[in-house]
């Protein structure tokens, strides 16, 4: 048995060569899909923002400019590698890989499809399903911080160091809100396994969108998770780590060529991973209606392979479009307001929502009327939150005390 792979049905029985080859094949496919997704997202982002600004966007490299990102990657790959004389060379070279590796490992727990059969073996369309899947996500999110911090420190320059210090403060601040938002899902599902969470949101009928998918029962956690995920991935309007007007280029100022491309790749890979995690936790993952009503057998490849993947990709595209919309619409936050949002708003809201979720789950188990309990709990949480906000001193009051 391979402990990291968790309870995948593929591993039921002896570990033979077929099983090993399937696991290796899934690893290669998942990594390739993630890389292609980054290339597509960058092109998609450029085209959508161009359309919002009444421009054309990429149009020369390939049909509709779809190969423009590939051309940029090839250009960066063949660029000359520069290295500051003041850099700590081993750490300087290691930092880009410490950024990109956690992004891929976090995506490994995402279910992108249902349970299928490959070479006579039953397996799930995800790389791994550990029993601590959600904790694995939080661990990888924390490890990614080391790549950014070490990149700024090892460059031997003050601007990258300032960018990495900002990144440390920002990511640690919003990681608390992210973890507390996930608690809202865990209380509902009573499991850390992403596959179990998805199975509990399985499609039954159209009402599953509101009753089984957790975006509505855990709406507060959903909103907090999305905001914290944007800040965790340094996405606008939370991109203070790379504020070009203030820090030249942020923590990767001294990186060029393929090393810079690795940071660029890790940033968008993290964004796609976080959107995929949001789909998994709140939007049912790959669950959705099949084509049984059109006479297609429920165990055919269309309903077991194609439809779950299509539903997952569709939900992912909706969230990715929302991130592009936010990038094109909102201005960058001031740094003090960025930290205020994390410490004075999201963390308190996440704590209160965790309490509301616990009350709702207890009420459901005890048979209470949820149409009364839920609004009452939400109103009570808002009252407590308002009292807390009134008790927090304002900035001008603090200046007067000084």
C-alpha cells in the first residue's frame, strides 16, 4: 500500500505493476492538464480583459491568439539567466521550485471526475484521496510561502526582501481566514477527505444545487473562502506583494528567464488550484446531471467519464471568469486596509460563521425547524459582529491616544 494515496479503490488488493503504471499515468496527466490550464487561463484572462476594455487582445500567435502564452513561455525559456553577485546561490536557485511544487501537490487531491475503470481496475479521477485531504491543502498552502520568502531574502536586494516580507504578513493573515472558512464545510460533511465531501454533494435532482451543494448552506464560508483564496494567491486587488509602482517587481525582481517563469507559473497554478478546491468544497465537484434522460446508459463512458469532467470544468470556468472580472474591475487595496480586512473582518466573520454552522448542524440533527433556527443564528451573529466592530478603535482614535 502507498499511504499517501489514501483509500483509492485502485489500491484494494495487491500492488502490482498495472496499479503502479496507472498511478504514474494519472500523475503525468494531472500535471500536464494543470500546465495546459495555466496556458489557457492566461490567454483567457487577456482576451476577457481586452473585451471588457474594448480591445482585441492576443490575436497573432495561433487562432484567436491562443498560442500567445506558449510563445511567451518559449521566449522566457531561452532568455539569459542572470544571478545577483550578492545572492545566496543555493537558496536563490531552490526558491522557484519551492513555489511551484506545493501548487501541484495541492491540486493532487482535487476530484475532477467520478469512479471509472482503467485496464480492468476501478479507480477515481483524482491523483490521491488521503483521509486528511483538507489538511493536506492547508499544509501545501503554508509551504508555498517559503518559496516566496526565500526568493526575496536570497536575492540580496532590498526590494525583493520588502516584497517577500509583505507576502509573509499577507499570506499568514489570510491563511487563518481560509482555514476557518473550510471549517464551515467540515462541520457539514464530518470528513477531511475531498472525495467524501464530493460524494455527499452528489446530484439527485435540480434541487441538489440548493440542498446538497454546500454553497448555500455554507454561504458565509463560501464568500470568506473566495476572498481569502484571492489574497492567498496574490490576485488583484490583493497583489501588494508585486506592487510594481512601489516595489519595482516584488519578491522576484532579481529573477529572469525560466526562473521568473516558474514564479509566474506557480501564481496562476495556485489560482486554478484554489478555484478547483472551491468547486470541490462548495459546488459539488464533478457532480451534475447525466444523459440518462436521453436514453444513454448510466454506466456508459459518457456518464462515467465525460459528463463529470464536463461539469467540473464548467464550474471551474465560472469561478475563473469571476477572478478575471475582479482583476479587471477593482483597484489595488492600500496595504493597511488589506491587513485590516484580514484581521478585523474576515477572521471574526469566519469565527462567527463556524459557530452558526455548528448551531445549524445541531438543529438539523435534533429535528429543529431550520427555517427559524438559521435566520435567528445569522441575525445573532450579525449583532455580535456589529458589537465587535463598534468596540474596535478607529485609526484616528488610536492616533489621538498616542
